[in-house]
């Protein structure tokens, strides 16, 4: 029985990877930059995304998809940013997958998007296994969650392209150990960029937006000097409680970090 469960899981993930590859090609042809945000509930993901959308909307054509098991509360909040937002209600599912993204875009996708933001369902387990065709996977955890969060949920942080430590304005009040947190991240994913942010105080938002917009522009203007996008795969192995260790592969597009200026 356990082997049968593993075989089904592999089949589901393989199908998802195929669909995600199709989405990635579609987004590439449209030059739409896609980022996927993962966190536990309460990490400040929605608040940060609302602030991010407001800032992106000043110079880009932006839309967002948001996943939750129930309610449209987060979509209502994100619409305050002024950009088109669509809620994906997953019911019993604990994550978004590629078919949900594809179905949600059908008949809704705003034309000529520069940026599509995806707020995944609030947990750090299931969403980490599902490629959504994104260019950038963002893993978040807040100072109120403890410095060892990356060690408890290594897959989410190992497959992330950038880690955001949120609610940094509360670091002193919570006696957050920044050094220990960064050491935990480094153990799970050596060399991954780490940024401190607070959407409430604005601390770190300039650095986050500079990081994000450089990658957006690299995809929108691939022939510009300094923008050299390339693809590589994240390969990670892990073990489910009901089966042997196995691997997942995630492809992401990235650009080298060379400074460049664009007018919006």
C-alpha cells in the first residue's frame, strides 16, 4: 500500500510539472514575470504582497492570484492595491497547483501583463512540492515564528530563490536572533539571498523592490545590456512518512545581477 501511495504522488507531481512547463513557456512568450509567495499563516504575506502590488502598479501592468482553502478575504484585501486580483478557493487542497493557475487565467487574465503575483495557500509543506511555472519562488517567515523555521520546513526554503524575513520592525520586541535565523537559512539553502522587510514600517522595502524589479526588467527587456536570463533546475530529495526518498525538479528563470536602468 505505501508504494502505491508513492506511485500516485509521483504521477500527480509529474503531471503538474508538465503543466507548469507549459505555463512557463506561455509566460516567457508573453514576457510576464511570475513570482510565487510561500509562508505559514500569520507571516504577513498578504500585507507584504498588498504593499508590493501598490509599488509595482506605479510602473508595471500587474495582477495577482491568491489561494486559500475558504473565503475571499485575502483577495478583498489585495484589491485595495488597485490591481486585478482573482481568488482561487482550493477547498480541501492545501496548496495551489499548475492546473489551478491555468484554469484561473482562462477567461480572466488581463492583457499584456508585465507581472503576475501568486500568493499561495498558507503553509510551508504542500506548496513547496508544486511548480506553478513561476520565475521566482519567495519563502517568507516572520520574526514572531522563531529563528529555526527554515530547519523545520527545509523543502520550502531549499526550493526558494529568495527568503524574506518579515515583520522585522518587531525584532527587538520578540528578541529575534538575526544571526541564528540566517545561519538556519544558510544550512538549508547555502547562498540564497535573504532580505529583512517590514511592510508596516517600510524597512527593507526599497531593497526588496530593487531585487524584484531588476528581475522583472531582465525578463521584459532580454536584449538589454546586463540582463542575461538563464534557466536552472532545483533538484531536491526528501522522504514522505509513507514512502521512500524521492526527488522533485523545479525549473526557474533567473538573471545575473548586473545593475541597469529602465524608464517606466
